[in-house]
């Protein structure tokens, strides 16, 4: 294509170097549905407002519908010399309706056209992410209800701390993913204003009906500042931040799946469908799905840092640096959405070793706090009780046993407040005692799951 044949070529006398053509090529070839949808409404508005003849507007709309069909059938080949998806659509339209195609770009710049397409892209991805996360939260609620009464050790510093239940533990990830889902909703709400009509940077002298276009395209309103509208990529950064934090949460869950599946923990067995083996060691079953989810988190963090770094150095308004935004968005979505899908399939297939988890829940002196609480309920200040039970832990360590295995006379020597019933402190009593909102008592786990499910 000659420079005069490009959408901007009138100013240029000589051709573009092939290296420049390759280097400046965009990554928007699969975004044609958004550009065509925006163009159809824009052309309709131009006709309604008398900015172009109604017959020409109708001709453009019919031509764009034909172009859309050609894209759907895979009939439009990508031509690098056409630079971007906008030019491909305009050329295809011109081939179908002739000179009237040139009216479509009236009162529109590629700057506000790109801004529109970006917002429609990210809006759809936010909806996809929220839907997928909602499904996964439902899976976690199912598992939490199934395992509401199954004890496991809770950890701090990766050391056994106090008993919880498997259901309570899984619901912690449900809460994280709920917040992630809400972040995508927040991002969608802020981005859902129409930039079209902002022109290159200084709006348009034509009597545009931006509110009509906004309503037809599903936006909640129109942008208030044309400079900001064409240069704003905050919503890209917000989307990448939401993706990054979501993937960080998956990375945390992945780490636990990896650790729990080791012989050292023995809390779960990996299903064959979500594991791989070793080419050398026949006994191996590797948590590769979880490891890849953990590893791909770095890619998302990189995309977020990349767009923030790009934005920090840009003066108003549009700069070509912003072309990189779409690739960052697609790269992030290509990590997060498949991760949500595979975890929704993998989690119900995990085979939990419930007896092993129950055994571990009562080990490592994890009931020490409950023994201290026993003394507090009999009137001893907690700090004093903490010291008394700390001494009992030392005694149990010396005897190589758990607190429950100490004789009652050892308890009574430590404090006259101890009676025979202290030996009844157990994993189940510890869980039952924590019967408050947010606690791990089985009925509270069921309640929390129902409440979380209701939010969906």
C-alpha cells in the first residue's frame, strides 16, 4: 500500500520502511467484533444527526454487517501493510460500498476509536473473569460444606498452630476469590464510559449524540474530558492488577496443593488427570498444574509493572506507547481465565487423606491454646495461663508425648485449677468451642458457605 493509500498517508511522499512496518504493527487483529460494533452505532448516529446523509449511513451499516459476516467466516486475510484492524475493516467496507465508506470516519479519530475498542475488550474480559470466578467459588463452597467437620491443622509460620477444618481452610480461598471477583466488577464499573466523540484529543465540531452511542453500546455514560479519554489506560492497569492479585491467590493455593501432596505431609493424593510423571523416576506424580499456576504468576506481575512503567512517562494525550496495552491485557487473560477453569475442574478431583489430616490437627501441641483457655475460663489471667501451659509443653517435649498424654498429676502440679476434664480437650472440642461468626466450628463453616454462595 502506498502512503497515500493509508488512512494517514496524505502527508507522506515516500514509503514506509519494511522494518518500521513490522515494528509498528499492532496486536488487535482479533478485536474486529468491537470495532465493527462501535462503527455501526457511530454511522447510525451520524445519519440520525444529519452529519452524513441517512442513505449513506444505511449503506455503511449494511456494508459493515457484510464485513462482520466475512470476518466470522474467516474470509478476510490479515495484511501487515494495513497496519491495524481499523484499516482492515475500512478497506473491506470500501470494497463493498465504494466511496461512501470514507464517510464512516467523520468525527472520529483512531485515538478515540482505539479507546472505545479497548474498553469493550476489557469490559468483556471482566465479565468473563467474574463468571468464571463465580463458578469456582461455588465449587469451593461445595467442598467446604462436604468437609465442614473434617479437622486439619491450621498453620502459622508453616508450623502447626491450632485445629481448623478443611472446609474452613478452603473457604478462605473462596473469600479471596470473592474479593477478586469484586475487583473485576469495580474495574468494569469505572471503565464503562464512552470515549468515542473525543476525537484525536480535542473532541469534535460536529453535533454528536454521544449519549445515544453510549446507550447503544452498553455504556453507563460518556467521558467528561477528551484529553483524558484518549490517553486513559487506568482501566488497563486496574484489570492487570485484578488479574495479578487473582493469580497470586491461585499461587498460594497451588503452593498448598504442592506441599500437601508430598509424602512429608500426605494430606492429599493428586488425581491422575491433573498430574504428570517423571521420565526417569517411575514412582513420581508431580503437581505440574499447581506448579505452572504458581510459575505463571510472575508473568502477570510483569505485565502490570510494564503498563505502569509505560504510563508513568507519558505526557497528554495519546502516545504510540499505548499500543502495547492490548497485548498486556490478552497475555493476562490468557493466564488467569484458563487457571480459573482448571482449578474448578481439579479441586473436586483432589483425594484428601482425612484421617491423616485429623491426626495432624491434634499433633504438634496444637491444643495448647485451648488448654490455656481452659485456665482462663476458671479465672486465671491469660498471660499467666500462657506461661503455665508453656511449661506443660516443655514437659511433654521432654517425655516425647502430646499434652493429652500427660498424667493429670502433672497438670495439677502446674496449677490447682486443672481438673480431670482437661484431659477431654480435643480437636473436636476445640473446633466446637469456636462457634462464632467467622470461626471454624462446623456449623459456622456451613453458615459462611451459604452466605458466600448467596452473594453470587
